[in-house]
C-alpha cells in the first residue's frame, strides 16, 4: 500500500512539473514577443496589422497573432499571472482535455473580437485565452464532480472568479469581446472533452466498505444454505455385509466336475 502511495505521489509531482514548465514556457514566449514589439516600435515598425481588426478580411490575421501581442507592461503582467496559474491548474488536472481545447480557445478569443468588436478598433492580448482556461476549469469541475475536478474549480474561482463579470462590457479599452469569445470556447471545450482524462482513483469510504462486507457475508450465507450435509455412512460396493448363520442363502450355480459325472446306464444286457 505504501508503495502504491509513493508511486502516485511521484506521478503527481511529475505532472505538476510538466504543467508548470508548459505554462511557464508560454509566458516566456509572451514576454519575448512583448520585448520584440518595443524593439520594433523604436525602429518605427507598425505591427497593427497583426492585431484583430473587426469586420475586415485583413483583420482575420490577428486571430492567429493577436494573443501574442500586448500594448503595455501592466497588460502583459496581468495575463502572465493568469495564464501561469490557470494553465498550470488545467494541465495538472486535465492534461489531455487542455491540450485538445487550446486551439479552440485560441480561435474563440480571436473570432469573438472579430465578430463583436467595433469597426476600426484593434484587439490584442492573451486575456481571451486566460478566460477560456478559466471557464474550462470551472465547467469541467461542474461536469466531472470528482475530488480533483471540484478542487481545481474552487481554486480557479477563488483567484479568478471575477472573469464571470469581465465577459461583459464594463470599462473602455478592455476587449470584453475577446473575453466572451474565449469563455464560450472554454464552455464548448469542456462539454466536448470532458471524458478525455480518466477520473482519478479514489479510496473507498468507510460505509462503502461496510456495505461491501455485508453483501459478501449475505452471498456466503446464501451459498451455505444451498449445500446439503454429507451422509455419515456411505455404503461401498466392495464391502460385503457379514455372513449371518441361519440365514437363507443362495448358493451359486456351479458346473459339476467331470470325474463326478456317472455314465448313463445301458439297457438290454
């Protein structure tokens, strides 16, 4: 039992390490793109064509590139923390579902801004991805309802429960359209990929063990009631009863010996 617990603990640590490395790697990519933006700004390069411009065919390019761009240091900092926490949480509990949902979250956040944004505006930033991860974790916790799923949903809601409000227009300059698109993509991905990861094994409760023991005892008693008691004395074919004197017996029929047979008498002498 201790060996199984130690093996499970090592697997959990390995999964946590992989989740943190994946989330941290993407955050480092965001910072590399942010530094490249500022380097291009100093050289007078215009990168507005890589943002989402609603309602235009050219603006669809930003669906694929806008999450990597950020306009200010506060913007990239906020998204970095959200993606690091929610990404690690999602990858630890739902590694397969998160990887399958990632392209859907990416497209959903960009298309939400492109379809719902004001004409002539420019949308950028990875906040739509963060909202998609948040709603993915929330919804999977409600759908799966195992211990790990409920714990992940509660932790995510504790840190980023305010995402339920930021999908609506509240403040100028905030792309609530991409938030809403990412949130809807997270809901859809949760329904589509809710069975991608097997539920974690859990120890049975004490009352479950008692019910199992009672059922086993009832089955054994029912099986014992069907069996018959073996007889104490079973006659055996090769054991003959003892001879009793004076009892009528039947002698076996035997052919007389040849010497004891007298020849028949001849007549006429």
